[in-house]
C-alpha cells in the first residue's frame, strides 16, 4: 500500500499534539482525520474505515489500551500506540492488547512517519491475477498465501498487520526455523532483546488464532535454540 492512498485516524486528547500530527502527516501525503478521545474515535469509526490508527494510550475516559482491545474484536486495522511510558512492560502490554507497534513520547515526527510507512508496507497487496491460490492447511485453519488471508471454515480470521507479515515470513519458509533476531529484522524493527520479546508476544497472539491448544503448538512450533517454525500439514 502506498502512503499516498492511506487514510489515517489520529486519536489524542492533547489538542496541540493532535493538530501538529495532523498537519505533519497531511504534508507527508496522507489523508488524516483526528479524534479528541476514544468516544469521539468510536463515532468516527462507525462511519469510516481507516488504513491505520495512531492512538494515544493515556487519555481521560476510555484509554488507548482498552480501545485497542475493543477494536481488535471486530477490525484488523493496524494500530500504532503513542505512550509516555517507555518501559518494556508497558510496551508489551500494548502489543498484547493488539497493537502493531508503539512509540514512546517524546518522539521525532520523522520517526513516527517511518513507523507508519513500515506498517503500511507490511499490509499485503491484492493479487494481480485470479490464478488458483496456494493454500496451507493448519488443522482447521487455511492460510491463503497469495491473498494473505486466514480462514476457519467459512469465517475469515482477522489478523493484524504484524500477524499478516509474520504469516508471510513463515509461509515463505515452511518447515524451516527462523530466529527471533531474523523475525525482528524482517518486521523492520530495531534490534535488541526488547524487540525479540515483543516478537514472542506476537507469536503468542498468532498461536491463539492458529492452534487448538496454543500452549502445546502443533503448527507454529518453537525450535529450541533456533527460533520459530511453521509446520503445515
């Protein structure tokens, strides 16, 4: 997806920050809508779809983590959290809520732009033709490699942008272990233990959607000393 086609929703209770981000991102080529809090965002989302949501965590009323969890029940739209809490545990909490990435305040606007573009690049492109798709079987789950879609029976399984990218990475190297460091690199994240731990969180979330028993994974396996491996039937 090109950023020139993307419609972003900015949710932040600080009017100054909200206005500055909206102007900066519009100058960067995005279509941008802004909301002052979670309730306002919900009203906007009831009538519009977005390609990505930039969401502040610390807001009066419903906070960003609660809104993220709620949105994840019905939408696969990428979510980037803004938080004044830079500690690893707070970041992990955001990822566990369903966010695709996080950025600690204060931050440089250019870094936000890089994060947004990285997430949008991970969104799968629509297939150029209608040739028969290659489908992986994961028990009761089917994964369409060309469309980047996961199905359980006739129901589409909602994946976040990061989960889509992980499935793309794993499906391109079935039955081959991929290290956590390599996954961090493929996801376009900074290196380090915190990011590798974040990958572990994403894997745990993805297993919940794939495995009958996520605690005893059959298809998205842990390979001791080597990383993770997708082992379809």
